[in-house]
C-alpha cells in the first residue's frame, strides 16, 4: 500500500465528500480548511472570507489502488472551474476552487489536467482553478464531517438549491 494525500477546494466542502467517498483505495476524507493566515480557524471565522482559507476536502488514499490521476478525473467534474468568486450559490473567497499539491508529481499532474481542460474548449471562459502548494490542513468541526450522511435531507436540499447539480449535468455529462 502506498498512502498519499490529495487536497481539493471545490466550494462548499459538504458537496465535495460524497463523490470520492466509498471508492476502492479511499481511506478517509476530511473536511477542513487550507491556505489561510489564521492558525486553527473555526468555521465561523472561515465563512467570513477574511481568513484567506479555502474550504477543502483532504483525501487519504492508496495510490496503488486508486491513482492521483483518477482523483483529478473525479475532481474537475464536481466544480465550475471558471468561477473565481466562489461556487454556485456559495460566494466568497473561502469557496474558490483549488488543487493543493503535496509533491512535484501532483503539481505536474494537476497543471497538465488544468491545461488539457482549458484546451478542450469545454468552457468559453478561462479556467481559474488554482494549483497551489499544500499548506497546513485544519480539520473542520465534527458537524461538518460526512455531512451528506449525517444530514441527508439538508445536504440534498443544499445541493439542489445551489445549482451545482444542474451545472454538472449541463457542462460535464455526456450523452
């Protein structure tokens, strides 16, 4: 087993757990914060948009079972990579998209997939998702962990009202 971490910002972290959860090789997914200037921030601090943190999910995975490339292939279709003001109805710097790389190999792969997406002309606007070095990861409060399992009705309502699923269907699904 080769254990690695991958950290993705894709707007509200509640919506970024389920797509990766319960797949072979995925060992854990934690909601949290990365990239800001405040040590040990709280949700209340981060949601103001003043700490500089992104809401993120940090995935621990066995890269021999589920590769980083596969994670990237799952990540991109969860987001609007052209929106630098947040994601869907969640607005603010804490909801921007980013791929936080743990090593040079992850950086190269993230940049390659970003370039490939830009060149695909799938979107009329530029791809603004940042590729950034990983920094200190702060685990979010317990009520934000596995939110889609703990509060399934609230989760489904939030996803529906956010416009995320409509966007994903119209921009990413084939057929």
